[in-house]
């Protein structure tokens, strides 16, 4: 058995009795639904039972049960003595940890991973995962180093380089599969593997924190399938299922501004008039006035709004330069906004980053965008792997109304006015898209 190495860790399966696990996986992969039922009955039952009792509990004929017991006895879990079935206590404990894979609610999750790691000698784990030997909690150290946030884990996966290219290819197939799930039989056939080779590769991939095996009941048989670990699988499905879908029929969309830099065009027309004649404060459009005063390209004299010394210079600038200047004022505008005093520059940048989720430049509904938005704004913490009792989960936002309104302010007002986002309405629903200038500036 070769040692599989990566740039990030060095898993040495021979550091423990991995052959036992391989043999067990080979054994379990061949079990029928009825054989699994018998195995579960033995594991969950008394250390001493009889063939007759098992047959009664399983509601099958003893003559049908006997050949199944003969097959299962090869596992070393129990011995058959006449009609008696004597279960080995230590082997039962071993199989208890494996038979759960056949449970309908089994999750190959962090709890499963922790159990997997417990098989290896504790002194080997710091070498396997390049973590300090002084670590108080090796499992938590592994989570912090490799799994704590999506960004950390994605970087880890990107940096993985296996000595064996087939292992890399298996991982790529899993992450490219529909819903990130692929059958073991498909992988075995594609790469021309023996069942034993496949099980060895999968054991290594599990220890490498990449993907794992589980059993799914399909057409009255148990089928081995490969998925990412449960928490990452759930997060990938969340991202996939909440990714904003582009609006197909855009002809009914009523855009707030028909042309690119529409707000800036109106702003320039407004201040150009001021060069000729001031206007009453009460007659000035509120949104244009706010921005003009902020940029100091207009000023207030008593009850009138007039041009400033900077107005002509402003009008000489290109639309792109004007847009960048206005964009750079976003933080000052936010600070001056009394409704959103609890939000900061960090929140502003988080919203900007989230727009990359639909960088294709097509129209999407605002509600669809916010469903898949992962911006850590307000009280929402950055997405990370959090422990909730025995369960772990990559946290995803649940925005309150203030946070939703803040995101709307940044995307549909500040960035829209800076020409980076276009907004409109489709069937009375707010929609938006990144403009070419926005994709260039925020991308």
C-alpha cells in the first residue's frame, strides 16, 4: 500500500490497522437489504441469542436465515453454535460504528469524521495534518486549519495535489456531479478500479477531508454513493439552490434609468442648469440635491441652490471618472445616514463582494439575490463551521429587516447612482443587474 501525500498533509494509512477497515468496507459493500437487517438485529440485540429468536424478530423462516448467518459470521462479529448465536462484545462495538451508515438519517458529518480520526493513533495525527503536537484538541485544530470557513476549505481543496492522479480525478468527479453525488459503481467503471482499490482510495479521501462513502437504498438494494462531507455538501447545495436565476424574458422590465450612468446624466443636467441660474431649495430634486451637495458641485445660499467653484471642473470629467468619485463617497454617505448608524465600512464592502454572485450581468430579482447573499452585515457573522450540540453546520445569513434595508440601500441606491448597478421592475418586483462598468469595477 503506497503512502498518499499532498501538499497540505501526509496521510500514512499504515500507521494503523487500515486493512481491517478495508476488509470491513468490502464486506459491507456486498450486503443485501435483508442481510443488513439481520446484521442490525444482531448488533442491537443480546450478546447471546438463537437462530430461532432472530428469525422470529425478523419475521423470516429459519431456513432462509441460516445461509445469511453463515455469510455474516465471516465478519467475526459472532459465532454459530448449533442453534445459538454468540456475539463478540468487542466486534459488536466495532460494527456499531459502521452499521450506522445504513441508517436512513445517517450523515457523513463532523461527528463521523471525529470517529474516523479516532481510528488512527493520536500521536500520528499531528504529522498527518501538520498541526502542533501541543494542541489541546486535535479535532478542533483540524477544523480551524482546514474547514472553519468556506474560503479556508476551498483554498485547502485547491492546494491538494495527490501523488496518485486517480485520487484527484475521483474528487473532481464528485464535485462536478449533479448535486455533488455520484455512485461508487460509476467511479469504479470510469477508472477501471478493483473494489479493493476503490475502497482504499475512498478511505484516504475521507482522511484527507475531501469526500466520503454512504449507502443509499435504491430499487430495493443498497448502493454506495460518494459525496462531500455532510456539512460542506449542505453548504454547496445551499449555494446552488439560492444562486440568483437570470430573468429570461427581460422585455417587460421597466428600468429606473434606460441608459448607462442614468443617474449621473440627470445629476449633470441638474448642475449644468445651476451654472445659468440658481433654483429654489424646495424645488430641487431631493436625490440629486443630496449628491450634488455631498460632492460640493452645488451649494446652498440662503433658500437657493447655486453652482459652486467645482461645478465646471466636474462637468469636464468623463462619466467613468464621475462614477468613481461618487462611489468613493459611499462611506461618507453611510456615515451621514442616521437610519443606518450601526453599519460600517466593513458592511459596505461585504455587500459589494456579494454582488459577484451574479457577475454575469443579467437581470435577477432582488429577493432572489438576497436569498443567496452571504454578506456578513450588521449582526450576521461571517459564514463558518459552527457547533450546535453534536451537529455542525456552515452558518448562513438570516437577515433582519434593518439588514435587508441596508443591503437594498447599498445596491439599489449608492451603487446604482454610481453606475455600477442597474435597477428596475419586472412584474412589480424589484430587480437588478451589474452593469458593464460595475463588473469591471467590482469584479
